[in-house]
C-alpha cells in the first residue's frame, strides 16, 4: 500500500511539474507574440508619421520588396528551423516583425486612427477567445487543419488575383473567408503549440519552439486584423 501511495504521489508531482512547464512555455510564446506585435505597431506608426519614409518606401519599387519580404522570412523560418540556433531564430523573428511594420504603415493613410484602434481591440478579443478555446478544449482540433490550410491558400490566391481585378465584391468575400480561416487558425495553432511541448527538448529547443509558436500566432493575429479592418475600417477620405 505504501509503495502504491508513493507511486501515486510521484505521478501527481510529475504531472504538476509538466503542467507548470507547459504554462511557462505558453507564457513565453504569448510574450514573444505580444512583443512582436508591439514592434510591428511601433514601426508602422513611426514610418507613417514620416512623409520622407512613406515616399521612399511606397513611392518607389521598394514597396514590393517591403511587401514580399515578410513572406520570405516566414518560409525561411519554417523550413530552416531545425538548422538555426535559438538566438538566430529570435533575431529573424524580430526582424520579420519590424519589416511587417514597414509594410503595414500604409494603413494609417487609408483608415482613420479611431477605426484602426477599434478593429485592433475587436481582433484582440476574437483572437484571445479562440486561443483560449484552443488551449482549454479537450476536443481534437487536428481535423480542422486540412480545411484551414485549404482556406488559407484560397485566400492567398484570391488576394493575388484581386490585385489585378480590383473587385470590391471579391475583396469582401475574401475578407469574410479570411476572418473565418484566421479565427480558426488561432485555436488550431494554440492547441498544436501546446501538444508539441515537451521538457525533453531542452532550453535551446524550447526557445525555438516558442519563437515558431509565436510566429504562427502572430501571423493569425495580423491577418485577422487586416481582414477585419477591410470589413469594418473607416476610410480616411
């Protein structure tokens, strides 16, 4: 009996340690994400406040570099994660967030500041609720993955097509579908980040997992924000 009690206590202690480690890991993921969003917002606001910078970036072909560079960072981090150090992953993440800020600076000249702030808080509420759902639910969300990935590719293709068509109706449809896709990804990615956690990864491995997890949540947040801004933002005429 005493041996059984010791085994049960050891199991409870191990589970408690795992839960605490997971909680610390998720907090680290969210902290990376929030700091990344802060860096993006500060960069976007600083550039938008400088006519010289706006003219340099959006008045020249450099705008295409700024717009496409974040995509390059995402692919590099996704495919080279196993071969780079945790420090390099963090550096690339912060650089990515700053470059994303450059590309988002134009929204301050398209939409009113009040509507940008309003949509940001709406996005934060929606994202927070879905991320909390993904973290706490016992339901397996892995079957959402294929649907959400197909939806994501559909949104990307439609956005590229609409660069040439300039259709307001297509933009509206893309925004609606995008809100659904990126809201779902907030829950799906949160559960996936939770499930890949393991203490055996070590400090270096856990840091990279935290950075990559923060990147996926950051992308869902930013894209959800942009889709909602397209639907709810008040244009600065």
